[in-house]
C-alpha cells in the first residue's frame, strides 16, 4: 500500500476530505522527523518505536580492496512492538 | 534529547502542526495505525508519507518489521554528520587509531591546558602597569581603599627572621638602594603586621589588582600558599590530636557493657581482659568473710571474670548471678559497677570446670536466664 492509497483509506474511514488527511499525514511525518532529529524516540502503542541511532565511524575494505574510513552516521530505526509481531506471526501461521 | 515521546505528546504535536484540534489528530492517528497494522498483518508493506516503508519480514520462526526511511527523513536526521564523507586511507591506518582514548586524549589535553593555574610573575612591564594602578597621596604614600579591612595580628614566622638580620648585619653591610626600606629602621614587632592580600574575600580582584597590597617588597603572591598551608597543617594537627586522644581515652576507659550473654563470646574476649585485670587488679575489691567471698563488679571485672577466677570457667557466672539475684536484678548484663556479689561455694551448684557436663549445664542455664 503506497502513501496515496493509505491516505484514501484513512479519509474514507474518517469521512474527511483527502486534503485534510494529506495535511495530517504531512504533519505526522514532520513531527516524527523533528523528534528523531532531536535524538528522541517516538513510541506508538501496539505499533512500535521510531528512534534515531548514531553509529561511529569505522574502517572497512571496499570492493576495490582499498581501505576506507566511513564517517559517523545517525540513522532512523524502527523497533516493532511484540503485539504486532505476534499478530503477524499468527497470521503467517494460519 | 533521549526522551521517549508518548502518544499524547505525539497527538498534541500533530494537532499543533496541522493547526487542528487534538480530537481530529487523535482520530487520524488511530485510523492510520489501524490501517497500517492491518496491512502489515496481511503481509503487505505500507509506505507512510514522509516517514518510510514498513515491511513484514519472516525468517524461520522469527518475524520482524523492516523499516526503510525516506530519503528526506534519512538526510534530515543525519544532518550533523552530513559534511563527512567516506575517505580512502592508508593501509597503516587501523581501528586502533579510531579508539576513544585517542580522541579523548586530545580533548583531555585541551581541558588540562585550560585548567592550568595562571601563574603571574612580576616583570618590568608589569611594574609599570602596577604603578599606574597604585593610588598615592600627596606625600607619595600608598592610599588604601576605605573599605579595606584592618590589618590582622602579626605573623610570628616573619618576625624572627627579621631580628636575625638585624643582629648579623651592621648598617654598613646593607647596601643602600634608592627607595628601598632599610630593615634596621623597621621595628621587629611591627614587621609581622603585614596585612594580607584580601584573597579570601575577592581572590579575583587580588590577582587582577595586586597593587592593593600595602607593601610590595615584603609580601608577594608566593607567600599566600605557605600561609594557607600553615593554617591547614594546624587544622590537620588538631584533628589528628583529637582522634588520638579519643582513641587513648576509649582504650583506657572502655565503654561498660556488663557481662556478655553469649558465653562463646566471653571465651574469646575474656582471656585478654582477665590477663590485664590481673596486672592492674584492685586488691581491695575482694573481701573474704568466713567461708564466702565477696567481690565487686567493676569496669573490668564482670560475673564471667569472677567465674573464671573462682571456678575455672567463665560459663559458671550463672551461679554467681543466681546466688545474688535479688541484688542484681533480672538483667545480668546490666549490672552497675560497684555492685558487690557473694561468690557461692562450688559444691552448692556442683560446679566442676573439668567436667564438660557441668559446663554444658551452666550454658543451658545461661540461655534460660537470657530468655527471661
């Protein structure tokens, strides 16, 4: 399901215009990015936690056989809640 | 930073961002999560606008939800390190060079450098600056500020040295230097009365304006640490003396604890006490009347001590206690020093230090007494 399909599904359930839902979706994304950029984690019950994780610089050998120093990095990660995982597992086993 | 944003906070932030009410934001969030969960449970991936793609991944029995952030999300969140790039390095460069210690050592060096105390040494150029700051009156005497504290008592350390100088040197020996005060002319009793730099009140100002000192010749910055050191050493000496005297007092006059209820502890402690008691024993404590002996409880002489002396084993204190129960009360470990006790004959209670049964009986009796 892509983002437009998602917005349409939400708009239908909320019985709200699609523009409002798109505005809310944009606000949701901005808020999550803001919080994660500040180093905070966004915890959503029965779904999971979106957080930022920093990784140190490291040395590795590239495909060309040369040594490279890879810079430090902050990346966004998602940790799913056990409830969601269990539901996915149950659905997969059925 | 490092906070966990909960649903309520998230809802409020979305409402504020979208300029809508909390209720609308809450409804949106609820439907969003319900829809996304439904799709993921079905095994489908979902793309949330601006955030990224969520995809269920199954590895054997383990299930996880993979997350791939959008490009804008990844770039925004990595903004602090955006200027760094992957760099080719020499073969000599290894992971050890990237250790935290190395990076920290540079930082630590900077910190140590910053925290080094600033040492001010007077120089010719400094003297010029000081002269500008000195306020002098018409007679070329240094003018002290009105709020300057009165000079303290003379420092005795300084005076003796100056007196020696007076006796060792004559007036002819001391080279005359212009504008330098001759030591002999200054009375010894007032030499020590050098007011200190008001470092205790305004240390910074003292460093910045050293000219506030009354005399630059006999008092410099180097003397401040020694003066402080002498006060500290005096204080430590006083503290050490107090501790030593307290320890001596407690050793000579130990706290009164009476007779121990645990007879095993008595066996461990009493041997030493008995030895010392015998050396410093007060011979007037024991009075023999007819066939019964009368003894006196002291700070070093308990029922167990007497039992060991008269019966050969401290466990037999119980019989001394029982014989004198009326005067000793119900607590054998709380007998006041000076209390007289009568020592019953050993035959009365079948006391026999060489008989283990007799000792065992005495210990059992002690337990009964202690239970009461």
